[in-house]
C-alpha cells in the first residue's frame, strides 16, 4: 500500500484490500460512498427509509450501521452476513480499491460530497471523539495534515476527483451535501429515480421527515447512540449538520491558504462548492 492507502486503516494489510476487491457482488447491491464527514450517516438514513418504503419486506429491526455495513470493516459487524436484496453497503474506499464487480456489474453508487472546509472542521471534531483516532494536537496541525492528504482515509481532493473522473465508467449518482440542506425533498426524489424506486408523494414526505437532523438526532437506529454508550465515541456523533461551520474555526490566514491549495488541486474540477448558507 502507498502512503495514502496506509491512511485508510493502519492495521490493514495489503491482502485485506485485495480481499475486498474480490468479494462477491450482487447485481442489485447499492453502494453509498463518501469521503469521511461528508454526510454518510445522513444518506444511509435516507437510503434505509427509501428501501423500507419501496419494499416493506426489506424492513429489519436493526440500527442503520448494521443494515448498511462498512464494506471495508468487520470490527463490529459482518458486512456479508445473510441479508435481503438489495444489499446496501457504505464505504470510504478510493475508487481503485472497490470490488471489481462494482464496475463490471454497474452497481448503483450514491456518492455524497461536501465542501471540504466543512469536512475538515467536522473531521477535526470527530477525531477528538472517536477513540480509534489520535487526538489532534491542535487545529493548525490537523488543518495542515488535511491539506497534505495525511488525514485518516487520505486526501479529500484525490477522493472526490477520482470518483468524478470515473463518472462515465461507473453507475454513479452525485449528491451534494449542501443541496440536501437546501432542498432535501428534491434530492430524495432524484435518488429515488436513480434507484428505480417509484414512491408516492406521501411516502417521499415520510422519508424526508424521518431524515431530518432533528428526528435523526433522537432516533437510536440512526444516531449511533449505542456506540457512544459503548465507549467508541466520547461525544454524540451528530453535531450540527450545517454549512459554513468552517468560519468558526478558520483564521483569515488559514482560509487564504486553503483557497490557494484548492485552486491548485481543483482548477479543472467541474462541480461547484457551496461554502456557506443562510440557515
């Protein structure tokens, strides 16, 4: 593994990633892929709610993290346990590390991306909560590591660019986090169309209502409260769910530095970031 690969999980061996690439993929599988802190928990709630509305027999009395397991993680649950189709998986893996069957079988991928300044800030707070991550010495240290691609899971810039570059080879639907904040119902409708799920207006309204930040924060199936109680996280995993929080931590100098690096790395990137919103 190269230096970026080692950022994914320092305990992994090359053969672990090789094993992931050769797992059996069902044609009906659905993948949720994100760079960390880009809306993973939010989107998995949306996908679970859509599937329950579309296929009532798919419903299961389990938490979302069990129903949408990590493709690359078996520390808590076995992602390949017997589950009804379509199976949902979540992953932070870079595109070149995905199972070969994802491209061969044109598996549907929902890719959620978020403006990287907010990703950085959310990641910083997450690193202070998750017991498996080293607590940052300072925000400045974490800031520089993020820009250099040495955060856990590697470079945000590479992750987003690689998936966007392969959009014609993969069956992928891009969802912008900030667009979900602006118009959650509209984004749910688009996701349903991509997944081929024809829901009634009433069912879509229910998906939206169950996927609001307020409802998810109090829903034990969605908020990872069991992991907080299980001492894997020091604080609640759902913090703010807003856009523009970076302005509360970035200095003027850091913002200028970030903008310079972003311009250098993403000059030919055709998706437009939303840096802040009126809440």
